[in-house]
């Protein structure tokens, strides 16, 4: 695929996503919730932090040359060193024979002499791909099945319930590992494997809420006016369960990022050479056992991961409070 | 009650069949036996070696022909003599076959690993439950205060750290501060076991505490808003009494069901922790199996894990029905 096409596709995807989000936020209920969120300082700070992570990931997705992304371009003046060097050090990390470095590195350099800050920022892209791709698969599936089961009940609901209770019976991490083992390594495969376990929670949630919504008078009124089931589902019930989907997607994103680190540790995650936080954390086992320990790649990766996951979790909680102030 | 129990058991049958089918599909259809043989023996293995391997692991019939996946349509053959029905029979009789890596019976390996796993998970679970309940009650006691707010944030923060980071930092810090506790290894000889399990237990405890406190807090908060609490307060019961007697009793129903559902999983051990500390439990067995592509062990682990889940579900339902009579009548 030519570069301009892939860039265009990525930008169109982002625009489509933004338009979708905007369309949803246009409803009365979401606007009230957003006003409440605006007064929640923690929520706003988290949203800004997440936006920064998304921007870093996006900058690494957009390519200028076949082997240079926008992020690489921003770091073009940071030279590559011969090997490990501590944060802000002037010489390489080698006791016997330290060599002067070509530049300064805020977070030091890794085994191959790459700037750890750049690698950490590149990890955003991997996290974004895993979280985004998985969400693209599991959210439509989970929401659709949940709504169908909750609205039509009877045999449709029986099938949906059977599907998710069977999949939920297999412990999540074991199923993940088993699927990854059979499919092989790779980010796309990881997205598939994660989707298989991720849709269950969403489906349960949406099904329960649809159940509650379907019993409300507005659905009956719509039915009495002669509207079709499809129309009721799409224009009456879906907008009323959409906030649950968004909150669940945000909280789920953090779970996906965490799951990547465990899969990478177990050796069935991202392929070797991918700049992912999970792999950086995994390789830290070797680095910490060196004397003196190489601590900065682990600290940078786990720090970035922690900030992203914490922001996602707190933003999800804030959103939940904003949409449902009584729940607290 | 018996009626209810039988209904629950019958409800489980199709789910169990579904689980068996998924397990079978993952290790026989998505990955055919021949592909697995090549993964184990290497891509350059001779056809003869592959055939031998298939024969040793029960993927061929008596005449040495490869079995079909679902139905044996060859003339003169039993139509049910296929990979699928053989697997079902093996699942039903707990015959998990042999490890692909070491050729040892998988069930022996699992039986050996259960006790070391329990040594870690059981103490961590019991102490963790006690700590989480106390902490969440404390947060509910001071609800809507600054302590509650930041306590919840702290819980979320502790949930935002991956278990691998807990283990790596924990091992590093512990090895520096408490050199008496070994950072690696295990034995089962009385008191010295304590030395080996102390660090993993503490790390497991810390890594799981945040999520538990947050969950129990949510459960208790829901109870606190109930009307019977207001009644109790109105008749003049003290704040502590309302919380520790009235609310705790009702809140414990949800807590107990959660706890009962989690109990069977203790035997499965912990994936990351055990391999880090060299504890020969079931988690370690699984980690090794992943590294050596030992599908035999992974398949058994997935299947047994699901059985334990279903068992926990059943136990939860029984407990729930026992403490709340309304459930039985539904």
C-alpha cells in the first residue's frame, strides 16, 4: 500500500470516529453529562492525558517516508548510540571503557542504543492498535448481541446467553493464551484473541440495560405508533444504552493494554521487535539482573503504561458518575 | 431446594458441551494434529517421525490411518470413531493424554502442581479477603469524604499496574531489603516453606487488593443506600452498629457469592508470579507449556479451568439459594 493511501485511510478513520462520537454527544442526555464532566477536574485532566497518548500514537501511524513516521521525524536530531546509557548521561553505560555519547537522552538509551523516550512513545502506537483494533471488533459484536438478546428475548436471548456463558466459562487468560498459541504471534491476531474474551462483559451489560429500557413506556409508545422493531432498536433503544457502551469501551481499553503486557511476558504477545510496553517490561527482567541494574527502560515503559491505564480508568469512572449522578 | 439444584445442574450440561467443543476446536481444528506435530518436532521433521508422533498421541486409528475430524464416513468404519468423539470421551473420563514436551501423563503433572499453587494462593486469598473487607468497610464508614475519594483513586491506581511490574519491582525491592527471604525456589518441608512463599504471597496480596476493595466498597455502598439502613438509623442505632450489623449482614450475601466463585480458581495458581519465583505450581506448568508449545498441557489446563469455573458457579448458586430463599422460587 502506498504511503499516501495508508495515511489517508488512517485520517479518514479518525475523522469517521470523531464524527460518530460527535453524533452521539449531540443527544440531550450526553450534553448534560458532558457539562457535569467539565466540572470534574480529575476527569478533564485524564481526558487531556489520554488525548496526548492518542496523538503520540497517531503521529507514529502517519508516515512521511517508508521507514520514517511523523514521530521519527520529530526525533530526527536524536542520535543513535552504541548501547545502554543512563538518563541524561554523557558517556555510555559501560564501567570499564565509557565512551562519550553523541547526544543527551532524557530517558537514556536501550540495548541497541535507541532513545528510550522515543521507544516509549512508539509504544503508544502498539497500545493504540491493540486497543483500537480490538474495540472495533468486539464493541459492534457485543453491543449488537446484547441489544438483540435484551429486546427480542425468548430464543434469541437464549442463544446470546448460551454463547456468552459458554465463553465466560473458560477462564479469560487461559482462553487468550490458547487462542494466541493456535493463531500465532502478531498484533492483528492478538486483537482477535482479545475480542473473543472482551465482548462478553459488554454484551451482558447492554443486554441487561436493554431489558430495562424495553419495558419503559417510550418503547411501548413507539410500538403503538407503528414503528418497526429495527427502528425502535436503532433510534430509541441504542441511544439510551450508548453511554454504557462508551464507558465500557474506555474501561475495556485499559484492560486490553494490561492484557498485552501479560501476553508479551508469556511470550505469546507482540512479535519481537515491536516497540511495545509489554516487551519493554518483559526484557527488563534481564536488564535488572545486570550489575549495576539498567532500570530506565522498565521505568519509562511502566510509567507510560500506568499513566494511560490510570487515566482511562479514572475517566471511565468520571463518565459513569456524569451519566448517572445518583450512583456516586 | 433439590428441585432448584437439579435445574441448575441440567442448565450446565449444554454449557459444558460447548466448552468441550471450543477446547476441541482450538486444539484439533484450528490447529490440526499434523500442524502441532510439526510445531513440536520442528518444520524439517521427516514424514515418518510425524506419523510416529501422531500414532503415539492417539490421533490415528488402529490401522494407522489419520482420524477424520467429526464423522468417520469411510465404509465399514464406526461413524463415531473420529477425533471429536475420541476427545469427548477423553474429556469425560479426565484422560488428558500425555505432555507433548516431556511425555509424562498430564494429570500427574497437574496433581503434582496443585499443592504448591495452593500454598501461594490460599494464604494470599484469605488474608486479602480480610484486608479488603476491612478497608472497604472503612471507606464506606467515611463515605463521601476526602479519605474515601483518594482511597478509591488509590485502588484504581493499584489496579492500573500490570502484575508483571508488581513482580519485577517486588522481587527487586524484597531482595534488597529482606535478603532472608529467597527470591527464587520452593520446597515443602515444614517451616522453611514459609520463607519461600512469603514474598510471592505478599506480592499477590498487594496486586489484588485494590480491585477487591473497590468492588466490595461498591457492594456496601449500594446497601448503605437501602431503606432498612435509614430505618435502623431512625430508631437510634449507632453508626457503627448500623454498618457492622445491619449492613454487613446483607452485604455479605453478594460478597460470599463472589468469594465462593473465586475459590476453585485458587488451585490453578498464578501464571506470572509462579514462574518468576520458581514455584512448581500449575501456573508455572502453564507458563512452561506455553514456552515449549506443549498443547497437551494447555488443552488440559483450559478444560480443567472451565470445569472449575462451572463448579464455582454451581457452588455460588447453592450458597445464594441457601441464604436468600427468594432465588429458589424463580
